[in-house]
C-alpha cells in the first residue's frame, strides 16, 4: 500500500456512502480449469544439479545475503538466463521502468527458450501497465495473473482506482505484499525488494536500503508450494480476464520489443568485484558449478491468500499469519532482539510483546525511518505515538538519517540520492534471523499478505547484524528521552564529537507541520 495516500483513501471511504459507485463485478473464473503446479527441482537441469551437489544435508537450507541492490538484481537476471524448466515470480510491485522492463525481457527470453514463466503481481501499482503486461503475456510459455484486481479505471492512478471502487473498499484495501522468485524449483530469492529502480540503486533521486537472500535446499519446495497456493487462490485472476487491448498478439510483441530494447531499457551498471560482505556475483558460483553459502535450519511461512478477506484491520493475530509466527520467534528471545523495520507502528499486540521482553531483561533495538527518510510520513505519525513509551521501557531506537546516509563513505551506495530504509529483518539472540516482506505494523498483521523465513544460523545472524549495524551506527540517529524531560533528542557521533538535536532531524518546518496536522486523522490499524 502506498501509505502516503492513506488519508486520501480514508476520505474516499467516507464518500463511498454518498457515491452511487457501480463497480463492474469481477469475472467468474473456473479455477480448476486454470490451475497449475510448480515444476519441482530436477537434476536434469543445471540449476537443479548445482543446488543438489552444493547441499551438505537434505534438511539444510543455504543462504547468501544480498544487501547491495546491484548484486540482488543481477542474481534474478542470472537465474532467469540459466533457467531450463520454470520461473515462478511473485511481487507486490513490478514497475514499468528500466529495472522492471529489463527483468521482464530476461523472463521473456527464458520463455522463448521453452521455460514456463508464471508471473503473479498485486494490482495496486499496475496503473497504466496493462498493455506492457499483456504484451509480455502474448509470448508462448508465459502466463500473468493479478492479485485482487481493480475492475475499473485501470489506466488511471491508484487514487482514481480507489475512487472508482469506493463501494468495494473492504476488498481493494487488501494487498499481496509477498516477494518471491524461484528458478527451476531449485533456487530462490526472498526478502524485501520489489522490482523497481529504487530498490536496486538505479534511481537518481531516491533509493532504498534493503536486503534479499538467495537460497537453495530444504526451504525451496515449501516456497514453491506457497507460490502455488497464491497462483491458484480465489483472489487471483488471469490478467486477460480483467485487462483488454485492441492490439493483436503480433502488435503486442512488437511493442514489447520496442519497450524492452536497449534504447528504452538500458542494462544495469557493471557489478563491482564484491559487496559489503565480501561476496562476488552469484554468476561466479554458478559458472563453477558449486555454491558458497551459509547453511542452517530454516522454515518459511506465508499468509493464506484469503487472510486479508477473513480478517479485519486491527483484529487479533491469526495463528497462521506471518506476523504471529515472527512474534513467536521473537518471544523466544532470552538475551536480545535486533530489528530493522521501515514502517514501525507497534500497536497494542506488539507493545505487549515488547513489554514482556523488557520485563525479562531482553535487550531490544529497532532501526526504522526518520520523518525525513521515510517515503510514508503518515506511517511515521503512527510510529511516533509510541516513541516515548518505547524509550521509557528501555527499547533502543535508531532512525535512519538521509543526510548521514548520503555522506556515508561506504562504496556502492547512494551518492547524492535520498536513502530510505526498506529492509525487514530481525536477529534473535545472535542465533536466529527473520528475513521477508513483513513490516512491524498493523497492516502487515491483518490487512496485507506477507512471506518470510526464520533461519537458525549464528553465522547468518552475525552477517545480518553487521548489515543492520552499518546503517544503525554510521547512517542513523539514536533517539533518547531528553535528560530533564519535556521531549526527545536525536544524537549521533562524528568521531569523538557528539551532536544533539531537539527537533526531527533533516526535516523541514513544513514537513513537521504537515505531520502534526494529520496526526488526529490517522488510525493506527490502517498503517
């Protein structure tokens, strides 16, 4: 959900009763007739053989963290180029920009080689993209499906779409936030990144700090089963049942060639030799035929695709939900919890859990966005309602600084673009980690669907801690209660010099005023 527009959409809900909204009903689908299942790992494929020979034991899963966007994008492209049987791809956002079109072309090229390609996209950000997606779907071996589609105003922006279906708010408010990429049933990418320039350091104005994980082994068949559950689920519709064009298949393919060709879709920049963890491109391992990964026990979970429609905003957690499972893992902490959540709105359930942890002496540290770095100021309003209570119970809070991030001397980063936090990560007792699509907020808990994994691996926990700490200590402000009461302070160190601020750092007076004015109108349960 584009959180910055929530206030407008709440106004749309208020108007719904006044509008004679006559939304066109969604088509009836014979789901048995269109059902399909994942093609599981086979050592007949190159990726399958590499995955099998790299796996030290049948019950283990291997991981490589990808904190650098350039490597993360290249991993997806490499998997698409090397796939021989299937590509199952599921995303909340798949943008019509240089990154989205480049990856679409790699998927198309795989389909032309005979690879079955299934692409599942949430419908929130597909405004105006029907023709591109129909052009992609016009190739043999390609099928595109849409989660919870808007029936009307398909060429208009999200707000116009919501207005056109004001009477359907209870349906269209629910979105699929999952991110998953599976090649040949053998190798997968999970994590927080959508498919758009800003998630892979390709935007000139703003980019996201994020983390994905490349994975093989025991974890992949359950991921494939989770994909199938969505692909064949009730909220999912074939693209061609809701999007239409007057162009013929040959005309669509000609358009696709034009849009995804080098003139309109330049390739990404060349990769550096290694990332901040010292890893080189995954292509090097694939060329050698053996993967250098961190191995551990892991389990994955995703919300049921019907979860949002069976739950209400702010409702009690379903035991099958991603949030419930992550909270259970966090509750197992005995010493410390380190979390990164770009959208952090604890709500009553999360606050109760945090109180329990602190009462047991568990150290809790959270990195989130500052008012200046967030792309969703409305969410920051929800977060700051809890800030003083969190600090009072002894939670360590850090907020990403857009200024400090731009001035960070680490290579491969943001130059002068605005950096925003987007990584959804948890490290528990330096032993277990969570990585996935879930934010620590009510929307992830009860409105959207999510996907993630809990992995037991001290080595992976060390690497993830290092990634979070680089941003926490070098590119963020520590928030604390003012020593004499009466507000908050933001502090950071430049060498031995401490700087203390008493206002939301890096933010303009207008941004602070806007946040203050909106505060009474933002319900936590929608954030």
